[in-house]
C-alpha cells in the first residue's frame, strides 16, 4: 500500500497564530433542506440512532416550515421542509435534492462574528438577529460560503430553552438506541474546477482559518478518480473543513460526479467521531446503513506493517475490523479507524464518515487508494465513471 508522505502539518502556525478574530466554540448544528422532514427524521433516528430533540411546525405556529431537530451526544441536526410552493427553500431542494444548507457555528458573540467576517469580505446571509421567548434570547447571524451553503453564527449564552426560540421539545414514543456517535470531527466541502484555492483563501482571510494539511493530485494518484484537498482548521482546532476540488484523472473524478448531481458546490461528507467504531458500525449495519464495499484481503494483510512502521500497536481485533469493512491508517502520532457510507440521498451526493482517532490527526490519506477503488465500483454501477 503506497502511503502519502508529503503531508504538511501547519500546527506551529495554528498555535502561534495571530489573535483569533473569530473564536469558535464548536459546531452548533447542521441544517438540511429536505423534501420530507418527517420521514428523514425517522431515517436518522432509526438508522443512525439520533434522538428526538426539538420541533417546530404548524402546531407551534410555524406556518412556513416544519423543522425536526435530532441529537446524538454533541451532534445536532435540523431537518427542514417548506410547507408551501411559495417558500424559497423549494429552490434549494429542486436544484440540489436533499442536502446541507447551514453549517452553524457556536460563538460567544454572533454580532461581532458577523462584523469581523463581513468586513473581511464575507457576503452576508443574515444580519445579527435577536430571537426571544420565555427561556431567554439567542442572537444569530450568517454569511455565505461555497455554493448555496451558509455559515450561521449562534450565540446562545443567554438562552435556556431546548434549541432555539420557536422550537418546542420533541417528545416521541419511538426512541431507538444511540449508535455511539459523539461529535463532528470534520465536514468536507466540494468546490468546482480551479476553485479550491479561492475557498482556502476565503477561510484564511474571512474566517482566520489555517491550512492544516494538503493533498495534491500527484499524491492522490492518477490511476484513481482524482481530487485535490486542503484541510482548513480554525485557531483552536475544533472546526476542520477540508475543501476538495476535482482533478483530471484517467476516470471521471468522484468530485465531478458530486458537482454534476448536486448541481454545484456543497457539503460532501460529515465525519462523526465515535469511541467504539466496532460497536458503532455493527449497529449501523444492522439498522440498514449502507457502507462502501469492504476492501480486498491484501488491504488487511498490509495493515500490521503500516502500523509497525510508525511503532503503533492495534488495540482492535483485525478480523473484526475486516468483517465490518473498517479502514485503518497510521501516522507518527497514532492511528485512526474510519469507514464511509454510501450516499444517503438518491442523488450520489452527501455521505457520512465514521471515525475513531487513536492519536492520529490526519484524514486517512493512506486509505485513499482503497477508498477510491470502492467509490469507483459504485460509480461504475451508476454509469458515472
Ligand atoms: Fe473525511
């Protein structure tokens, strides 16, 4: 297995970085615009083990949209569907299919976050807005990022309610067990040809992020559907946004397939962390989550050598990892275990990654070959290779 060597950790820049003008406390929520939020909520509860959390709709006085909020440990997802053809949300759904609209970031001061980013060139999506109810108030603001995707800054230090003003607690008699998903490790955006560096610059200049890791198309070998990727991180390392761009290869880039079907740039995958990937993946599989095909025998026979090279010892049973199709990658600092779902929409667009970090801070570059081969097998079936 050929490993990608030339990995550029920009950590010293992160730690010695200039004053952080956009301090981020974490991911607040991810909002999807979907065709039928009620049914999507059932899928995320049943398949992924999310819990019922909050709701707004006709019963709460929301005449235009229904939103279901689901939670699992620190992860909150919001599923929103418009209630009439007049809503502008329909344009998003018609163009992109179900997909991520909002990547919301938890901040201490949403007004200042908006001022600092818009004065550095961000296009405003939402001016600082105060929303109130009997539990206090929340301030939200927002800016546009790639495609039709936006970042909303959420200031909730003066709020005690369940989610946001306008939402009520969602009580349900149907509460499938959690699958052990804990928090969002990273979230990846796909952008168009020659646009990666533009968006890298956007995250650097407008949001104060740094380029933490880079992979170019020579590293991501041309035998396989090619891409380039740069990982952007905020100052405290809590938020990581890799940005992918397609590259010319012998076959059609998986990123180009995404751009064709999403009809533009957008969120490609959400990586969620677990402390026990074996248990998490076994549960997800038993509940019908579909994963990319299991790599061949040679992949797993090469794993002990890959770990030894960095003097790491695998705590998990390799036969169990193999049976579940979990991938293993190692770097100087440790190893990581990861697996990728098939797209969770009808269009081959958004998918999930499940990741367990055992010291490694990378993104599984050593698995790109096995991963791309599995994606290509799916592209072949879809007639998009
Ligand atoms: Fe990832």
